[in-house]
């Protein structure tokens, strides 16, 4: 066996694993066409069969560490491909979830914008009622007009003298700052109570709502104003309250796409590192 045979047999593992350069491949293939001994070694290495020739066996034994490196390289290549495809899948899922989260966020914002009139309406009703109470002594007719203006949503509109509710006001100071959702004041104490039919004369027959968000109260130094929503409007009030105080936050909406895009970033970095490592290993193996 001459020097060419030794060189060729050194290159056979790389040739079999398709890891050698184009020049090395041409050199091995050219030699195999003319050397029966090397061709037998090649066939035995490729098929895994035992070779009787002592010299060939020595060469195969000498290449066992290289074969382990070659097997490790193949495993690395498989791992690199798996990481790459996992990263792509994570990216696709992340982008899909991001689009879905954006739609959910837009829908929530649209609903909140539509329902924001609940708060605006509170201020508007109270402003108009207090304006009537402080601008005229004959407030009944103007109050009825205010009620009719918002009658689609209101069940009752009641006005109390603040003097008659001093004890209650001392325990419910929040109502002096802004319109406040609170359980209804007893209507028997009201100076006037209005519903869709007009002035209610028998206030004792009025059954207040037990839904605390369905009743709004506000007071100043002279008057306490209370109005109660219709039962049909309570669903809207509840939706607005739930979305405002218990609705999904930015984090709860966007955490799924953030998670998958983070996984993609990690896998992509791992794939890039493996690619560089595999290239260096391939260069070492020839």
C-alpha cells in the first residue's frame, strides 16, 4: 500500500459522510477507480462489513476517533436544523398571536369608547339638575325635562334637601366630590321623585334597586340628587365597570405573543451559535 492509499483511506470517512472538499472528492474517486485495495476498504467502511486485510483493519481502527467526531457533527447538524425550524414555528405563532392581540386590544378600546358615555352622562345629568335647582324656585318642570332628555336610561330622578340628610352625608362624603355609585337613599325623604309618568306622589311605593352600580348620587351644600338607571341599562353599566376596573391589561393581552417571540429570539441566537460552531468543525474535518 503506497502513500496515496494512506491519504485516500484517511479521507474515506469524510468522503463517505459527504464532508470533504470538492478537490478531495475528485482525488478519492479517481484513486478508487484504479486501486482494488482501497476500493475494498471503502466498500467495507460504507457497509460496515469486516475486512480481512490486516493493514486495512489497522487503518479503520486508526479512524475510529474520527468517525466519532463525524457522528457528533451529524448530530450537531440535526440539532441545528431542529433549532432552526423550531425558531421559525415560534416566529409564525408569535406573529399570529400578535395580530390576534392587536385585534383584541382594538376591540376592547372600541367597546370602552362606546361605553365611556356612561361616565360622561353622569356628569351631564348632575350638571343639568344642579343648574336647574340653583337657577329657579320652580324646578319641577325643568327637572321633568331633564328626566325626559335621559329617559331612555333613567328609572327615577329624585331631589333631596341636604339639610334632611346631614347624618347620611357625613358618612358618605364621596358624593360631594363627584357622581358616585351607591345604594339608594330612601325615596320617602325626597322633595320630589320623577319617573316616566311624571311626579310620583306616593313615594313609599317605590322599590329601590338593589344593584349598587345602578344608582348615582351627588350632593352640594344645599341639595342631594339621586337617579336610578333602568334595569335594561344595567347590563351596559356592568360591562363598563368590568372593563374599566377588571378588564384585561396590556400585559394580559400581549403576553402570549411576547412569550413566543422571546422563544424565537432565544432559538435564533442558539441556531446562529450552532451554525458558527458547525462551520468551524467542518473546516477542521477538511
